[in-house]
C-alpha cells in the first residue's frame, strides 16, 4: 500500500509543478505584451513617417491643382 500512496503524492507534485510552470509562462507572456510606452503616444516621429513617404511635409514637393 505504501507504493500506491507514494505514487499519488508524486502525481500531485508533478501536477503542481506543471501548473506553476504554466502560470509562470502566462505571467511572462502578460509582461511581454505590455508596452513600455504610455498609451496614446505616437510610435514613430513625424520625421520618420516623412522618410518612409507616409506623410508629406508641408510646403514640400506636394503638387497642388
């Protein structure tokens, strides 16, 4: 009978270890998902966007009709 009891204890220990590992992984994923910048702040500066051609600088090479 002692062996059966020991097996149950080992099973519970394995399950607890697995649950703790999953919780740690969820926490790390949660922390990784949070950005370090404040909400509402721009990701790229206007100068960066102009360099990529997304924004046109005022008074620049834009053609007006």
